[in-house]
């Protein structure tokens, strides 16, 4: 699928037909649905119907909460209605949010087997992946990997693990604010939930962060690495660093205060992105 170099990542509650159409007009190549969209994929259907050519992907459908058969049926419905525009991103979710979290790797493999049986093509699905084992699985069984809350250093290592010819599309949070203290306050508010999740802590430890970086809302070092901030030009340079490190596509998550109109910020970024 053609995703372009940059896309937009948000939970379904932040999207709407007008925003989707505006983001397509601004030149973004993909709209990503976060927040574990339900197996019926109705939010994806709304975005596809509101646009004409932009790709729409899930990042990600939580396989603990969604039956593979229902997800596959939804994929085929969207493919029939909007051929060639939907990418099914799936993932294992979080131990802390799942009552029964046994054998996560084997559970992913079993879910992929069921998608195979339901004729969901491998090149039209992708996998949330942080560590090397699941990265390797994403390259072997899907179009590629959708890392979340990572850095260009992780992107570089992920590309080494995946090799060439495999999709690598990391997400990146950003704040368009030149005052670092204001920007960090917004970033810490967004990161608070993730600082309670063991899979992200493990991923950040692999990147060289320590327990000291996870206290008091996160150290400045951690916050600045996970959430780019500054002017549109400065943020664009940070996004490009993922491409330089081997990413094919970067999914941008613009942070702001609740109720803020997101489109002007994305339009400002689009003017300085290559």
C-alpha cells in the first residue's frame, strides 16, 4: 500500500469527517486509528467514506478484545467498499489492561493463523512491535511493523532487525510549542498512562533509560525523546530523523489541549515536511 512519508495518528474520538478530509487535503498519506478500535471497524469506515484516496489503518486492533473472525469480516467489508485503502494493524495490547495475558507471542501467532484462514492478505496487515522477537514476526507474517512511543534509535535497530523491503512505520508524538516547559507539561500529561505500562518501560530500558527516568512524570530526557516539541520546522526535523534512520513512514500524533482544533497544526507541519 502507498502510505506516503507522513500520516496522522489519533483515537477515533479525535477524528471526524471534516478533519479527515482536511488532513487528506493537506497531503498526509495515511490516517491511523489508535485506542484499540473495535472489531467492527466502524471508525475506519467513517474515515474511508470521508476521504477519496488516503490510506486508513488501525494502530492497533487489540487481539485480546477482538475475535479474529469478526476482524477479518470487517476487513473484507472495508476492502469491498474502499478497495486498496485499508491496512489492518493488530497488536497484543497491555498486560495491565487484560485479565488473562497468557503466552502473548503464541497468541499473536494464533491470531495471524486465523487471519490467514479468513483470507486476509499478509501484505494488508501490520503488527505492533517493539522488541526484536515480535519485529521479526511482523516481517515474516505481515507487511511490517508499527512501533509506538519510540525514538529514531529504535527505528534504526528495528530496520536492522527487519531488513529491507518490510514496512516500518513508527508513531511519533509532537507538541507545536516553543516554550519547553509548556510543551513538557502537555507531554507529561499524555505520557502519564504509558509510564504505568510494563511493555513501554521495558522498551525504554532497551533504549538506555533507567528507573530514574520514569519517576515524577518522567525525566526531561525521557519526555523530550518521546515527544518532539518546538516550532514546526524543529518538529519536522525530528520527524525526518525517523526516515533517516530507516522508517518508511511516520505517523504523527499532535498533542494539545482537549477540544483544540487539530487541523491548523497539521497544516502548519505539512508546509515544512518534505
